[in-house]
C-alpha cells in the first residue's frame, strides 16, 4: 500500500514463480523503467520463508518461518543497493535478470 501511495515503481521480476498466493502481488505498482526512473523503487527480496497468508492476518512461526524483515542486514547485495542509494540517490539493480533471492538460498 505504501509503494502505491508514494507512486513507487517495482523492480522486476519481483518474485520467482510460486512465491506468492496473490493473483498480482504488485497490483497497482508500475514496473521500474531505467530510461525513466522514479524517485522510489520497491525491491522485493526472497529469504525463503513461505508466502504470507492471503488474508489480513500476521504470519506466525513455525508455519511461516522466521520474520524476514531483518534479513537484509546480513545480505551483502541488499547493503550495496541501500548504501548506493543513500549516498547517490541512484537505484542500482544488483539482481540481474532474476528475482532478488538471499545468498543463503543459493
């Protein structure tokens, strides 16, 4: 909801197939276009936890695994992307042509 509110774009592909229970997980968020960059880009990182429930309930352990919200603090590519943005304001796509997946899953 926040990404749509601030008119962010989304880095694609955002998710690997089968990683969401939603029909369109990034509904209402335009894809990032390097030729016409926006001021805010949503990058989804996959830390291997099961997809969250499709209803408005919090996903709890053990069914949904560990909370992935702090996963990026130990992820070199997340840190590179964040530091580059904070220092320059530039979005750097560190994931290439695939969805962004934790090194721990590789």
